[in-house]
């Protein structure tokens, strides 16, 4: 797999990584969710060079993750706002934040707490099944070919796939 060809892979993760898979892009997105919008503010907060920042912002705009909105006319200056496609990355970033909090935080604990505005409570992001609402655990999920699959290359070997619980409960043979 070549880095510049990830967007063409028959794998949703590879295609996603082709858009957001470098450290600067993830940090730019973090700041977007912290409501940073202007080029100079990104540069100051991240300590990133102007050419690298411009390149990452351009890619995010080209991929429709961010949109450029003018905030000044003379000279024209833009701010960068998350699009609906960009806002859909929130659970991805929160999952990384949660992993960092659980495994990388120092002795004093988390550097930031996230509060849910509707209930007023600090929370941990939890991924749940859209069908039954139960928390998802890697060992309780299996993968199988979807309608967009062209090749089994990114699937686990068939022998490693557990049968769905529903199939097991109906007396299906292994």
C-alpha cells in the first residue's frame, strides 16, 4: 500500500487515514472542535510552519471537512469552519482523547474535562451499538463483507470469524 494511494483502497479505514491520518491534521481538527477558526490562531497554538498548516487546511477544505468563510474583506481573510462531514469526525477525536486520558495522562489526571451541556455532567465517550444500545467491545464484534467490498484483502481470515450470537442461538453449526 502506498501512502498517496490510500484514498483508493477498498478499506474505509485506509480512505479515512488518507484524509486525517497525520499528526498535524488531527491537531488542527482538535483545535477546530475547540472553536479555533483562523490561520494565525492555528499557527500560534500549534507552533506549526505556515506551509505545513496551509497544506493541511487546503486538504481539509478540498475533502469538504472544512469550509473557508471570509471574515475580512481588505485584505480578504478566511476562517475555517467544520462542515457536516467534519462534525462527523467528533466521535473519532473523542475516542482518541479517551484513549489518551486512559493511557497517556500524567499522575495529576486528564488535562481537559468534557462536559455534556444537556445534563451538565463530565463524561467519558462510549461507543454503543446503533441497534441495541449496548457498549461495543472489540471481542464482541465480527467483520464480514459488505456491499462495497471488491476484495477480501482487508477482511480477517474466514476461520477467525465468530458467528453472530443470533446464528449461534438458532442452533447453527460451526
